[in-house]
C-alpha cells in the first residue's frame, strides 16, 4: 500500500480482494457469497466508481449488523418459462442477489439466445457496469436495471415518488473494448449539487427543484428539493420504465413502496432488478462482431473534436482504461473505506 | 369528413383505413403488407403523432416510385436460436418489416417467456408506440428500438455521425391503461428549432450546436448544425446503444453507413430495428398485474402538481386519451396528406 492522490491510498487488487473477503466473512456471509460481493465491488473500484465500490461497506456493514440485510439468504431461482427466471433474493446483500440473477440469466440465454431474470427481495447491488463487463467478457450483450429509493418527483409533481433508477447497456467486442453504458436518470448526482454549494456557486436550473417542485439555481434550495431527470419528461419516463421492469414486473417494491435504507436501515428494502442477456455468439462469429465493433468505435472517434483538448469518447472507454491502469498501478481507495474494511476484517 | 382545427380535416378511422389501403395498393404492395402499413400509420395518427403517421406517404410514396423501397419484398425470418430471430426486410416498407419482426418476436416470446428479433434491410418504420400498443394489448412488455439517418455529432465531436435513434418501452395493464414510452434522444425535435426560427426567438443552448459542434442560442445556426442529446453524454450514450442493438447486432447499417433517404431516395437505407418482447402472463395473473399497474399510476398521479394547471402525467396517457377521443370524433389529418393519399388511391 502506498499513499495516493487526495490522501487516498493505493492498494493492489489482490490486497483489496483479500481485505474485502475477510471483511464480508466477518460480517457473516458464506464463502460463495463473499466472492460475489468482492467481485462486483472490486470491479467498481477498478473502474474508478468509488461511490459504488467498497465505500459501500459503510451502509452494507451497518445494515448487516442491525439485521436490515440478511447475511445468509436462501435465494430461490424459479424458471417460470424456458427463458424467464424469477429470483427471490431473500433480502441478501445486493451484489450477491445481482450475481446469482446474472448467472441464471446468462445460463438461460446461452440455451435460448436471450433470457430475462427478474430479482425481488434485494438491496443496493453496486453499479451496473461490473455486471455488464462480466457478461460482455462471455459474449453477452445486456440490458440491466434496478430501482432505488425515491429522490425524484413525478414530472409536474411536487414530492419524491420515484428513484433515480440506473439503467445499463453492454455490447461485447470479443478480444477488444466493449461498449458499456451505466447511467442514472438525473442530470447530475446529488454530490455535484453539494459541491457547488460548498464552493458557493449557483447551479443551472436544469439540475434540481426546490421542495415544491420548482426549478432552482440555488444549490442549498436544490438539496432540500428533488433531482431533475435528463431531458425533462423523457428522463422521467425512462426512470419509470426502469422501475416498471425492475420493481413492478419482478414482484419487488416500486416507487414509494421502496423503504429508504437511510431512514430505516433495519428494514428490508425489497429492491428489484432485471437482467436481459443476449448471446451474441448466435448472431455471428466473434470476428464478424469484433470487426463491426472496431469500425463503430472508429467512426465515432474519427469525428474532429469540437474542442481540440477534449477527444471524442465512447461509453465505457474511461472506465475500461481506468481498470487497466489501476490493475497495474494499484487501486485508489479512500482512507476511511480502508479503515472500515480493516476494522471488519480484524473483528 | 369535416374541416377540423388549423385547416386540418377530420376523417373517421374507417375512411382513413380505406383511403390508406387503396393508396398503398396502388403503390404496389400486397394485401397482407398493405394491412400492416395501414395498421401502424392509423395508430400513429390516432395517437396524434402526425409527423410519423400517414404524412409519411410523401416519402414512402416517392421512394417506392423511384425504386428506393421494394414494394414486394421477400422478407426472410431466420430463427438462429429458440428465442432469437433474425429478419431480413429485403428493403420493404418500414412498417411491413416492423410488423413481421414484431409478430415473430411475440410468437417466440409466448413460447419462451422472452424473445428478441433483429431486423436489417428496413426503412423508416413509423413511431415505436403503435408496436408497443399492439404488443401490450396481447400482454407483452416490450423494448423496441430503431436506428436512423445521422443528425447528431458524437459527444465532443463536430460532425453528424449518429442518428436521433428512437427507443420505446411498453408495459401492459390488462384491461386498463398501458404505460408506453416512445422517445428520441435529442432534447427537442428539429421542428421545434425551426418554429423558434420562424417566430424570431432565441433557443436554450441545450437544444443544438453550430456546424462545428459548439452550443448555440441562435435557431438559424442550430439548423445548420446538430441536435444535442438529452443529458449530454447520457443521451449520446443511449443513442449509441440503440444503434448497437438495432444496427450493429442486427447486421444492418449503422452510424454513417446509413444512407439518407432525403439525399439518396432511390438507394436502400438498410436501417435496423430490434424488438425485445416479454410475456407478462408468465409472471403472474392479469389481476396481479393490473392491480400493480393501477397502484403504480395512482402513486404518481397523486403527487400534488407543482403548477396547479398542469396535472402530473404518465407515459402514454396523452396518446391513449387522444386515440380514444379520435376514434369517436374523427382523426385530424392535414389537407396535404389527405390530398396525397387520394391522389395515390385514385391512380
């Protein structure tokens, strides 16, 4: 371990894996489940998505301690149609339920070309892009979504009734760079509004509303209000659709039925996810796919940059480059997260 | 027929169907194919989506006349895996290829729970919501997308390299109101910029860029430039993902490989579409689904409106209300469109 930027620490992937493994073992998870959680959170941190990586040990750990998350879930997998699976996560740790659901969907998709797995009884499952990466590495294109605690008002409404639900897509490039998109439906994350407030800056009126649902340029007012979705009614519609697929169709909670883990850490959230997996190997050879994927990326990146300092980017490019770099140079982890991991690991 | 608002004409659904049928018969389509085109375009006009309804007879007709679209396609349907279908549209009229692809996907989804059908060799297939409606009426949830002629620059780029590709979602409410979302990835349609220009108004700098990719508030400059995607890099990423699924995976054209029907009306476009259909009847009873769908809509619509004149809306509500109203009162069609339909019908 060495000290990195911003007072963070650089830690090798194997050290982080070992520390994470011991921490979640000590929190009562089975060895198989520990492996799943560590796999997802390590990829999240390798991608540089530190808000969705091992920093989550804080809430996962606290909720496991107070019985809000079940450390030893009896996850059931029910094949309701040949290519359709319903998973009940029994309130397990999110990435455990997520990985079990992903695996079931990939297995069925390799038989039928496509499959969908719906999960209920779950919790925060990390970012989506690690699942998309695992799927893409095995030749699967994916559409994955989860619902979330309510932070967004209905379009035209005045109180939080839907979550900033993330939606992710992955398309594999065999042997090359996959395209991975992982996005929530708000224009910006709440953290960006908080940073503007700390710096004493105004915010664009497209970022958030006051507590009554009216757009505001004052960050403090926006922090007391709601996040605004991208493209107004379009992002609102997308967030709803993600919740319909992830929450309503999965038989999980949805909208205001989702418990807030912050307000009620000891209650099950009953979050839902959906995983649609498509086996691209049935569509053509890996050479056919790889050639098209490289051509696709080249067409985009050959567009002359509007600002010569900012080259054109494609979805997943930054995360995959960060993963490669941090596998070599070490993963940047906040000191607080490391301390908490060690504290659990040494319990 | 009676004269409606804005110099438009009100025509009954059956009259419009008959007129459309005779027009497309005269353009050389088979009876089965005529039915498909009319079904989609009638629903589009019933929904009030007049830019994507029978007004398209102008481009469809012109291109059929010059051989840019094949009036008698030999559409092939290839089941490459149990729940995965590849369709080659043989450059047929878009809604013909779209309907054949939708039908193949629904049939496989009813067997396997989910299915995907990819179409290549297609053309503009109308709006997405009519397909989502047909699917929802039979109990299928859907995710449908198409690629399109390039009008958007890559994020950070300076020339048009990707289409304003539409993406649609549908979730059925058996016996009630479905949720239908049909959106393109630009903040606004080009027509909205054109209207601002006609009125001599400035536009927000989030709508479009100049010809070099820099945001502009001048509508004339924006009309010479590119549309901006919703949420900046997020909408850009979504538009790319739609093209990867609809164009790249389907073995159709994609990005700049798509021919512009305006610049080269006599050339095949090789557009691609994807249809993912999920049979909700495998997930639970129609009563279970209907109760959850009604509860979901009520939670949203019970949010007190931020502006008391503007009630909260949910996706598809406006279109489904318009359909109901126009089925009774007649469908509003522009005089130009009616004249063109009659001209073809009486040829």
